[in-house]
C-alpha cells in the first residue's frame, strides 16, 4: 500500500493530536518521512531526545496512536 500525500497529511494530523502530551513533558515529535511501505520516520526532540523512556514512548504512545488513526502505518522508527 503506497503512502501518498494524503496519508502523510493524516500522519501529521494524528501527530498533532498526540503532540500536546509530549509537549507537556517538554518534548515533541517531528515527522521526517512516510515510506511507501508504511514506515513512519520521526525525530524525537526536546526532553524526548535524551529521555531513557523515549523508546517506550515511541512504541506505546506514538506508534500505537498512529496505527489506530492512520490505515497503512506498519511501524514507527526514530531517526
């Protein structure tokens, strides 16, 4: 399944919904890329960048939310 421009916009919108929770802890997540095979690449910034819990936040928070909200998302990777 190709992730076209429309899907990239859906990913950005979904990130916008979860971003306030990250920002409340001094962090944030930036969309870097959405691949044709459903991989979303993000950059954890702010407090999230050096946090030992960032991997868990990425998997249990960001990835779960994106997979629920955007059909075709298979995985989220930090870059």
